[in-house]
């Protein structure tokens, strides 16, 4: 997408704002991409995971320096076939 190739994106084809016609092969020519948007795209990291879509395509592992020691207790009581209770 950084080079102007918009194939595979949801929605209709990209339209040239000066003519109102769709770009050929849904590819924005390099001369039509503004320098501001080119520099802005460099601030975003590249995809590193193929999720099969344009979303959820970047993954990273972040260490979590938290240690949790926990316990879980469940109590069940059976009064009758129609009256039962549990607590956690």
C-alpha cells in the first residue's frame, strides 16, 4: 500500500480526484502520492503477520513483568433434584 497498490482492500476502487475515474489496476501512480502521506506512512510499522486481511496483520510479544499466584475454590451443594447451589 505504501507504493500505491490498493488491491485487496475492502470497498470500491480508488478514484483519481482530478478526473473522477478509477485508477488503472487500483494502483495510484507514484507521482500522485503526496510527500506528506509518504512520510506519514514511514511512521507506521510494516505488517509482520499474514492474517489474510488488511487488519490484525502486526503481532509482537510484550513481556509482562507480573507474577500472579492465585487460587480458585468452588463449593457445590445439592439440596434436591430441583434445588442446587454453587459458589466460587
